[in-house]
C-alpha cells in the first residue's frame, strides 16, 4: 500500500479529485498528518466517504520505534526505526536551547565505502522514499512531544545518490502544508558527487551544503574515500564554487581527523591553501573509531594545533562537539550493532 507521505500537495489534490471528492480536502488531510494525527478515522473534518477511500489506498507510514537510547552526557536521543518491510535505520535527535535538530538517514546502508563510516560496511540495501525520510521526522516529533526545527541529512546514506527522493523530501519538509522548516535550517551532507552537487545548485535551494572532504589532497582522500577515485578535489571545489555562486550560501567542509593519516600540521597548511578565499567553514570532527578500520582520533592537543593553523590562515573553523558518543550516535554505528545482535554476532 502506498505511503501518503510520498505525495506532495498537488499529487494528493489530484488523487482526491480523481476519487470524486473536493481537492481542497488534500490540504486538510495534510494538516492532520503534519500535526501528528496518523489515523484517517480521526480526521474529523474529512467526510467519511473520503476517509474510507484514503484508508483503502494509503498507509500513513511513520516507522515504528524499535529502540530509543538517551545519552547520559547530553540531550541526544538515538532512535532505531523499522519500516514496514522490516528494514532498520537510525535517526538522531539533538535537543538544544534553540530547538530540536534531527539527523536523518536517506538510504538503508550506503554504497560509497568511506573507510571511517559504519553505515557502509554491509553496502547499500535500498533508497528511502521521500515519505520514509519524512516519517523519521514525524516519528521523532511524536516521541519527544516537540517540534523539530532543524534537519540535517547526514545519517546513513549519500543523499545525492538518492537525488529525486531527497529533493522531494526537501520540498515537503520546507513547504507550508508540510513541516514548514526553513531551508536555512536544513543541511545536506555529501561525499562529493560532483554532477549532483551542480544539479542541486541549479535548483536554487537556500540549504547549507556540507561536503565531506576529510583530506587536504587527492592522495590521502583516495585512501579514505573510494569516491575520490571518481571525482578529484579540484572538481569538488569547482562544484562548491558553483554552488556558492548560485546560492550565495557558505559551504561547510567536514574533516574527520584521523591520527597519523590526515592530522599533521602540513596537512592543515595544505587544507588552508586549497580553501583560501572561498566562502566556507571547516568542521573538524575527531574520528569515531570503527573496529574494522583501525582509525583512532588525535589527541586534544593535536586537534587544537590543527585548528589553530586553519584559523591563523583565515579559514573559519570549529571542532565538532562529540554528541551522544556513549550511545554510538556516530553515523551507522547503532544500526550496525543492532543488526549484529540480531545475527547473533
Ligand atoms: S560517510 Fe556518508 S557517504 Fe560515506 S559511507 Fe558513510 S553514509 Fe556513505
């Protein structure tokens, strides 16, 4: 059965009109759903005839919460969510003073193969639909009893490898009839799929593009990210400049610091040189150890020294606070330990 969350307003209007009912009902149905009512029979201002037709054709499609973990250290929640086909994904909610942020997954697994990431260890299972990604936000809102005001597409999956579903998700999450979350409160993270970055730029969203760079040159990047064999740093930086020229938005570069791999002061100098003059911000992330890759994070002192080089060279830099590390909140780790448990590993 179709998930009604996969439809945008025009599509639902069309469907309702085609079923012989008034198309303005579409907006009323979405009012209920996006306010957290997921049962057609509870939609009191909708005629019974339409409620029955909707119930016969659609499910309201929010995933089931299988597990919820709360960090001891901060206000981070991690949810394991199960879709109707039994697939599991993870979603992280961070509660800040200024509002609630969610980090959503866009694919089940991932085929990009980044060596520091647990999401990719079992490859990609399938894309998530727009409605399934929306379902993560709705399930989390329902559970925490509060509104999500920031969305980060940085969970399992490469968002630009699932372009049509992800852009439809962006449209609905941003729309007034949907979740009405401002585009400037949305961040999309990519490992650098150059043609899709350009396509996204052409769509003129005002979202923040976060690019996983993780290296100051192609040689190191290729050791960490197979996608670097396909697109060079020069091509990625060109696509970033194009994104900036189209949107006037600052790019965020994500840089996972791995001890002995990409964390030397020379690496910091090289990174500063290639980013010089670009409207950008660097987010340094002490790497999360994934057992298989043998990576470890640099010392606090080395992280501070790396950051200081960038700052001295005029590159705006922050070191990301590690949130929820006691609940495996890093990308893909929790889903993986859950799946291992199920398999009895
Ligand atoms: S970091 Fe992102 S793109 Fe790379 S493997 Fe993990 S989920 Fe995929």
